[in-house]
């Protein structure tokens, strides 16, 4: 374990010498081959972050993102071989990274982009289908949020910021706090602006109570919630399912 830790430390820190015991293909000193390998590792991890956080990269610029990624990669090397999910600690890193302290919304943008990737790789579940059901039968159902459904809360207009940087026709970001519902009804995840009461409703939908009970509890907690709009969003976006993956 110590040798593995020393190797990882040497790979991610250019000032460190190559670990002892390494040799080239002819049994000689590893020399500059290790520097090439070290550079390739950092480049690969940086590219993984660039792919996973395109809006964040656009907001700070390519040069700054590469420099920031270099700091992050060395502080938080991967803990899993699944590079498609690398960067789980980036939101927390950004929250305490002094050079971006003047951009306090960046950690939440990172959480939104991370959520989209997590949704993409989440388990499949058949979306709730209420076609053919009368209102009473629909409200008696006990759905839960699908594995690919996530909620991201923010004090900043992160949905508007995300849209303005992914859709050239979108208006510039304005306003304050925005909550996001991420769903994946088919293949590609999508964020949706979550109206007031949406976070409460999502937390209640765990397959234990009926839709009617969840709606009543949401209104009790947040009387100004537009429960009809919320219900329409949750059903139309594929946020709900009747499949329990823990059974």
C-alpha cells in the first residue's frame, strides 16, 4: 500500500523523483519515460474534467480551467477507475478555491453538471405511466423518484446560467435562487427549473405514500406551491416510477 501511495504521489507531483525500482523496457533507469507517463496521466484527467464540466469550462475560460484542473487533479486523484464520473469532489473544491471566490455560483454549476452525468449513468426504470387512469386511481398510486432523477438546490440562478451557456437563443441569466430537477426519461438527462414546493414533493415521493398524500403534505409545508404544475412536471419529465430497485 505504501509503494502504491508513493507511486501515485510521484505521478501527480512533477517535483517528485520517479519511485525506486522502476526501469525501462531494457532494464535501465526509467529516466524521462516516467515524466512522459506522468504528463499523460494529468492530461487524461484534465480532459475528463473538461468533458464532464463544459459549462464550467466555458464560464472560466480554457486556460484558467486547465490550470485549475491541474491543482484539483493533484489534490483529488481518482478513487475509481470510472473516469466518466471523475470530479465528484470538484464542487467542494471550488467552494474553497480562492481564485474563484468572486464567482460563488460556480460550485452549484459544477453540481448541476455532475448531476447530469450521474443521471446519465443511473439505473434504468420505467417512467410512471398514468395513461388511461382516472384521477382517483392516479392519485392513489405510490410512486417514487426514479434512480436517474436528482434535485439540485442553489441560491443562484444556475438553471438560467446553464441555459445561457448551452443555448445561444436563451436569455441572459437573471434572478436569484433556483432549484433544478434532473430527469432522464429515455437516453439523455435534462435539467428542468423546479417550481416552489418541488424539493419538498421530491423528498416525499419514496414509494410509501400516495400521490394525493404527498401533494397534501407539500401544500401543508408550502401553501404557495403550484401543485398542479409540479405534478405535471414530475410526470411529463419521467421523474417518477413505480419500480423499486431495492427489492
